[in-house]
C-alpha cells in the first residue's frame, strides 16, 4: 500500500427499513481534521484526473455507482515512490480512501450511471489560491496507461 494511504471499511447497519453507514467520525484512526464536505459526480465513461494537493488529505467515499480510483506516489522521499495502486470502490465496496498530500489521483466511472464521490478533505477550498495541481491523463511522469474512459475534468 502506498505510504500514508489508509482505508476504512464501512460498517453497514441494516434492518427492515433500510441501512445506515458512518463515513467518517472524529474518533476514527484516519481522521485528521475537517475542512469541508462536497460531492463530485462523474458521468458514465468519463475520467476525472490527474491531480494532487500539497497540503490537504482527501477522504473519498463513492456513495453511488462504482468507480476506480487510481493513485500514484510521486513523493521522492516516500518508501513507496513510483508505486501505482487501483481501488475499485462504490456501493458494492463501501470504504473511505484517505489520500495524503502529493499522491496523484484520479477516478474513472465504471458504471452505466453517474457515480457520486463524497469527499471530506482536511482543508477548505481556497478559491483565490487553490491547493490543486492538475496533470493531463497522458502525462509521461505518471506510469499508468489503463484508463478506458473519456479523458477530462
């Protein structure tokens, strides 16, 4: 596993009325701090990526649909420098994927409907000076070439 990446498997509490699952609690091992919460939708056949942050940790939970999150460790001082990992997540694999700063990431919708990605980053989005650094999906510095969907943000 890429250094600093953490996975929390969600406990699903079900009864005859439906289900409940806690995504992130302040007493979870993966919890650092709260910045904000948002949902990003990705259309069928599309990819959102690549990007990374210098300060914030992302906490991804795909709450609707299914998708593949791909991570690339570009941190030269990391014990897992150069490593690429894929995580298929979604309604059939409910997890929170915690992605530390400087780890490049992207998501591809693997389903036939919109997938909804809930993110709980550790920092507020700064509209004047965003902590978001984008790379093209065919950037030669990222050794991942398995995307199948349409490229784009």
